C-alpha cells in the first residue's frame, strides 16, 4: 500500500517489510530588528531540517510476534543517526497487544497519530510537553493495549527515552520537544538512575458510522521517580526542565519556552480529548494539566508548580475524501488518496486545508512573593494555517503559515520581556514507505 | 529460520536477507552506603541499556562471495549509530573461508559464540580483555578460516576496531569492554598510526556424536605494533590501557578495573579452551595470560607486567533440547527451539539454566619496590546464575543474578581499597532476525 | 545486476531494492624526518578508513516516483552514522527528471561518476573544492535533469549539505573535501541561515557510437548567499574557507590546503569538461575557476580572490572491456565485468590501469602589498597511478600510488614553507549492491 512490497511466507506465519520515512522541512521566519530590542531570539535561523529520516525493518514472526526496528538520521548538518524504534509486540490474544521495547506508546490523541498523518508540521506544544515527560518516541515502554469497534485503552510503564540527550549537548537542536531531563555529566561516571512513570489512556466512540465518528477520551500519567543524577537526597538529584519550541523545527531553533531546572519528587498529568469527523470535515481538541510536586527538602521553594495548555484544530479535505481512524491506536490517520497524481489521466491527488489555535503556559506562581516559587517558563499562542497535498499515499507536500506570540520574562527576578511576536512560513516534502 | 525471508535467485548464485538484532537490558544494583565509604563506584546507575541494536544486510553474490553490512545503534540515551560489521568473505575453496573487512573474527571460544546465543548477559571478563586488545567486534581483519567435521582453525591479521573510540569521549559508556587504546586527541591532527596484530586459533573435537561433543582448543595472539599516537620514539607514543566492567552493561557503568596507561612495545596473549556437551547438559571453560612488553626507553619501569583470568560455565537445557555446535566458528550456538511459544497448543518454548564463575586479575607487580613497576588495575570475581527463555528461535528473555567481588587499590602508592562487593539483577529482551 | 534482488510488483508500478556500499581503504605515507623541519604534516597517519559504508533503500512507487534513502557510517573509529541521501525523483515526463531532497546532484564530470566507478581512490582536488561549495553528496537540492541520446543538461538550486559539520568538530576527519562553511557555534543558538546557490551543467556527445564517445560540457555555478552566522551586516557573518586534502583519505588526514576564512558576498564558478572513449581506452579532463567576491565592507581587503585547478586522467581496460556511459548523469561508469572471478573456469574479472595529473591552486594575491589581500591556501600537484581489479560487478580492489607535491606558506606574512613532497600508497576493498 505504501509503495514497498510486504513479503509473506506461504503459511502466513511470517512477514517482512522495509520501513522508510523522510520529512524534509524548509522554513523562513519574518522578523524585524527593533530598537531597543530585548528579544532573546530576534534572528531565528532560516533554513532546512531533516525532521525525520527513518530506515528500518518491520515484520511478523511465528504468527504471534510483530517487531519494528528503525533508526532515525535527523538534523540540519552532520548529525548522527540514533535508534528510533525497537518494539516487540505479542499479538497472541485477540483484541489485545502486549508491547515491550523503545516505541512511541499511544498517549494523547495527537501523539497517537502517525507523524506521517498529522494535520500540520508539528504537534501542539502542550502535547509535546506532556509526552516529552513520560511518553513520546523512542520511549522505553512495557504495556498493554486493547481495542474494539468502539473503544481503545492502554496502560504502560515507561522509563527514559533513547532519543533524550541527557548531557545538555548541542544535539538539543534536533531532540523532540517537551521535557529534557537534566541528567548532566554525572551520568558519565555511572551515577544516574532512570526515570520511572506510568500512564493510561481510555477512548470511546459513541458515534462511529460511515459518515460520522465522535471520539472522547481521557489521559492520566504519573512520573513517580524522576531521573536521578546524584544521591537520592542530594541537591540536584531529581531535576526536570519543561521546554518547548514554537511549533516548528526548521532552522534548528532551540527551545525558547523553558522552566529551568525544578527539583521534582513526582509529576502528575491529566487531561481529555475530543475529536469528530463528518465526511470530509474533521476537528479535534485536547487540554492537559501538569502538576509538579517539588522536593521541598532540597529547595527554598514552598509551592508546587502547575502548567497547562490546550488546542483546537479543524480540517477539510478539499477533494472530498475522508480522514481514516486507526482502531489499535485510537486516533485519526491521513485521508484516503484514491486518485494518485497522474496529470495525463487528470488525477491530482488529495488536498486538505487545516487550521489550529494552540496555547501553552509554562509559567507558575509568576509573581509569588517568595521568588524561589516563581517559575517563568513563558507562554505561547500559535495560530497555524496549513495546506496538505497528498500526491500519492506515500508522497505528501505541506505548507504552513504561523502567527506566533511568545511571552517570557527574562528571569524570576527580572521582568524584562524577552519573548517575541512574529510570523513564520514552513514547508515539508514527505515520502514514506 | 529466524523469522525473515531469505531471497534467493533462481540459479542460487545470489541470495539476500535483512539483519536485525535487539538486545534491551534492564538492571538494578543492590548497594548500600557505608560510613566511611572509600568505594569508587558506590552508587552505580540502575536503568536500561540497548546493549545491541543492529540493522543491516547480508547475502551471497556470484556464488563465491558472501557479505554482511550492519550498523549498531546501542546505548542508554541519544547515542549515535556506528558501523558494526562490513565483512566480505570468499567461499570459492571448499572448507576454506577468506575474510576481509570489519568483523568479529573467531578468537577464544566464548567470543566465537554469537551474542544471540551466549549463556549469560555478558561474556567473561578475561575474554573481553583479550579480544578487546586484538579481536572483538568491528575489528579490521584479514584472514583465513578452515574447518571440517572435527576441527576448526583460523589465522588473522588485525588492526583497530571501528567500535573503539580513540578520543576518550563519553561514548566509553557503550564501548565494548577490554582494552581501549588511548589514542588521544592527537589523532585529530593526523598523527596516529593504527595498531597491528596477528592471532591464530586451532580447535579439535576428539568426540563428536549425536549425544556427546568434546572440544579442545588453543589460542595465541601477538600485537606487534600498538597504536602510535606521537612520533615513534616519543613519550606516550604506544599507550595501552586494559580495563573491564563487572560482567554487566545495564546502567552504563564505566570500567572500574583499569590498568591505566602502559607504554607498550608489544603484547603476547596465549590460552586454552575446553568445552563439552552431553545431551542437554553443557560446560565450557577458558584461561588466558597477557604479557605486555614495556617500552622501557620511555619509562622508569623495569618490569614487564602480566595479567590473567579464567572462567568455568555450565548449563542445563531444562526442557530437554541440546545446544548446537557451529562448525565454521568452532563454538556452541543456542539450543534448538522445537516448540515455539503457543499457549493454545501447550507449547512454551525452550528453557535453560546457566551458572558461571569468572576471575580476572589486572594487577601486576602490585607491591614492587619500584612503584613505577606497579600496575594496580584491580581484580574481580563474579558468580552469575542465569535463566534463559527462548520463546521462539528469534525471541529470548534472560534473567541474571550476579555476586560481584571487586578489589582495587586507589593508586600505585595509595593502598586504600576502592573496590566493592555487591549483588546485581539484570534482564534482557532479545529479538533477532 | 549488483548481486541483490530487485523486487517488482506485478503491474511494474512499484519496485524496491536494498542499497549497500562499502569502501574500505588502507594506506601508508612514505615520509622522512628532516632537520630542520618546518612541515606542518610531517608524520601523517598510516592506517585504515571506512571511506564509505552505506546502508539504505531505493525503489519506485506509483510508476512516476523513484526514491533513495541511504545512511553512511564512515570513518576510522567510533564515528557516527549520518544521512547520505534522501532523494525523491518525479519521472512522469519522458526524458526529464525532477529531483528534490539531499543528494549528489550532477555537477562536473568526475562528480557525476558514481564513487563506485571513479578511476582512482579519490576525485581530483579541484572537483572536490568546486562541488564542496555548492554541490557534492548530501546536498540539499531541488532541480531538473533532461537527457537524450546525445545530450545531458541540468539546473539546480542548492543549500547546505547534511554532510557538512558546521561546528568545527573533530568529525572534519571524515567530512568530504572541498569547502567547509564556518558556521560556528552560534548555530546552536539558532542564529545561522543556510547558504543558497544555483548551478547548471550542459553536455553534448558529438560522437557517440559503439567504439567512440566524445563528451564536451560546460559548468557554471553561483553561490548568491553564503551561509550566514551572525547578523547580515556583522563581521564574520558570511564566512567561507576553501580547503582540500592530497587526494587520499586513509589515515584520516585533515586538510592541509586551506584558505582560511574569507568574508564572502558571493562565489562564481565556471569551467569545462572533455572526455572520450575509444574501445578500452578512455580519457577525461576538466578545469575550473572560482571567483570569490569579498564583503569589502567587513574587511580591510580590497581585492576579490580567485582560485583554480585542472586535471587530466586516462585509463586502459587491460582485459579489453569498455567503460560505459550513463545518459541520465552525463558521465562514465565502470567497465563491464563479463567474466566474474571463477578460477575453476579460468575467469579472472576485469582489470584496468589509470593515470592522472592533478593541479590545484588555493593561493591568490600571494604577494599583494596589502597583506589583507593575500590568500595563501597553498597549491598541490598530484601524480597518481592506479590499478583496478573488478572481481565481479560488485567487488573491486584498487591500488593507487601517489607522488604528492604540496607548497604552502606558513601564513599571509610568514614566508616559511610548511608544505611537503612525498609518496603515498593506498588500497581499497569495495563491495556494493
């Protein structure tokens, strides 16, 4: 279906297929120098970025096992390949899937949609922050999924992500957004224990017919052991920093929103999902709250910070096809491409228009009297308009135009505004198999 | 056989198959803080590690050539992929194989067993130290193997390993154990010549029938040109350091045993192998001596240090199958899996229990009057008990419990004990094709 | 044809094949210490180098799209894999190809020959410098090729190369020769815009029959926006450095020829190609000029520097076969291997002898009165003799002997000679599919 063969043994107990995914972005930021200019990022890089470049294998063995081993070679320059997925799934019980390995476990609606199929270039900020803490790609995971005609549910134990760089290196340029655990160089000397978390997601489809799908879901997550860098009770032992970029990655922009390090005892996450499709129209929205419980024994702060975000997104398949729904992920996939590009035959693929409003707040106790309680990670609002051209089922062009409004104070005690307000144009060439 | 198709041309002159190997470890170290505590590694990392993550291709071309090109994406975090194997073999003469490229040439019994098939999570320390000097994975090699019903022999010229990091970087966390040649940053400016070595291995099977196999072998190796970092006769020009970890890798533990840098003129290695199988019981043992000849013109040391180690390992395939023997490697492979997991049909795979005692001594002239002669790399004893569950021929779960006793003096002139004595529990999910 | 299967769907709309390419070099430099010795590189590394180690996929989808996704794992040691090619081509218009992605677009004759098929270990210095600026492997490119029985033409827009390391890191050891844009660490903070360039190449074959081919071509290129590291009008904002190694890469030699940083407004490149084949004899030659326009507002220099180089190369297929010509690249490929190695059948493959003279001048205004105008990048002359043994169509051994004469002044104001004059022996094992 995706342009590569799937090899299947005569008894159908075994199958095999190559995996490839290229997402090449190019973007430009419209920014003007002001005078005076306190903005922290007033001349953001314009340029290209291999957002994803996967090479791998997937298949089925002995009837009841499926696997996926994939490497990713992302980045703007000479950046190195790394493991993206190493997933083993046991499929021996009908309607149930048991997963173990490094994967992108299904947490939140948008993160359960394949990156090949998402409506805009990047997922909403709040989803990246939430999954960056305890789910997201390359996450060490063990869990169970169950699904049927009208429901999907999963529960996972998760650890670190193999895509997280714990050493604060320059590879931050291509790391997935969200939280990067500040497991600093002490990891090198062997004194760093992995984080531990659990999450669950449950989704229902009260309406699910040929024209109409309505999807309602809830998500809860809990990081009960943040990554440990020093001794259990030493200062700087369980440090988290939540951060995010303005919903684009071309040009290698680093995170502007950033809470700085928080000594955390645990993190609780909860939120909900709503999605619907009516023929070629679709809409989805989600909202999440993040409650961080501080290690107050290691800090002069007395409050537990909270962060939140939400978004609403809607799309219209201009050429009349419908978005599909993937039962074993509990989420949308791309619209059908029933007329792949063939100018001679008058076929021009599938076209789709998308719009989204997204809000993310990484501030907490911004004006607390005890300045140790202040977390001034910043907040961002992003409006995005997008146009997607599915030339075939495995070739897609995307064009996004963003209105970014980013507000951030210089520091906990300095009220200078270092955020910015600008527009950005980005495109993607995508081919996958 | 391993769950992926092998594609063969109609005339059988060509064949092709994908290669994948995932070894995902998770481990925990039982350690208590003491007071006072001089231990160098008193809080070893607990966590996961992708011990191996291979993606590659293997095949046959023009009847007489076979090849293997494989990359590895190991590690705990955002660590980069690297070349693992790039091997070309000429098979045109029956009973003979001519190899060239980067490979893991068959040196020592345990290192000739595929990492998919070894009885415990890691090979014995002495084998890692010995092969880390002149063989081991990713080693630039050119050589010849010959084998028949009752014998195996090989001889190779070897150079550097493409898996060795010569720059003392943080990638030590995932490098293969054994010696890491201290080719420091001078390599960057182009002043570093490769090491050169040769080895031979000869094995015989005096008994070799359906029930019983007895294997006897000898191994000799000689590094005649250690890696050169500066001018031939400059201080620090041919520097070696032997090191090893306590027979586990989860948690990214660095080497504790470490001789420090030795200015070496040459290194001689010799030892022997004994292995036997009687139906579902098997046993193997090896011992090696390492004699380093110093560059005495570049040092105040007057003695040539020697190091040694040995181990004994035994296993029992609880479900009655037998370990197999691979003629063209001269070593065991995994037991047969004739009843792959299928709970409905009452099939539960193959189960195996393994035990090992391993000893490694990287001390030499520990109490010499001339302290320049003292090499206090430390010594370790490790008892390991293991349980292996082969769910199918390509999916294996492993569980190891270790009793580690590690003794090391703080330095050549400081007799403080910095070693430790602890227990460790580790597991592995393995899937391969 | 190359020893791996190509899988084609029943309707021929889809096809797929794995891609592998191993080039393993080993080399030795004959150098003597002199006294006094001012040479900058008097003890060049002897050793091995994985010049190329590709793993990837190529194929066709929906009749009119072809793709290639390939990673490279080159280097001497623990160096990391990176993206090599991610190319999407639309083939829907006969005689035309539309390319987008990261690729090696066809610029200059030698660079349009596959690295599997080039006559000597490395391409001529001038080609590496020219393509290193605006073409070469891993280059972000969008363009069009057209070709027929007697012509080839292309035009491309290009950006950065994903194989360029912008951070001045140690990976320079394995980077492709030519220019490395000095996009320094400021890139990390997001203040670096990509370079932008365009080029065109047009080739004609006035004679093109079974025995004789004559090829004439012209190449022009223009970098209208060098990479921007700081603000547009800040010092050090558009910095280029042209550099090259002495036409070998084994041993990880860094560039000796190097212009140092030049603040550039634009770069113009023009030159010509001449190639011919008469049965088993072939010859080719090219010459290029590089004109750099300075940012004189940011420098005390008043002149615009120019650089140039050329080479002449000839070969003889000793066993009588012919080199082939690839119409859609406008360049030679390897000679046919109609008798693959099979000693039993008296078949010994194809043998070829090659010789080349190559000249490269990276000096400009060497003795200008205004020393700011002096660019003393050095000049090199290299004579190379080569012998190629094509054992099969996918296995090749190469042996090159070089006479290298390299002249370089210590600095713009110091006339000490730091170049060298030496001989070098290198070999390559190559297997590809």
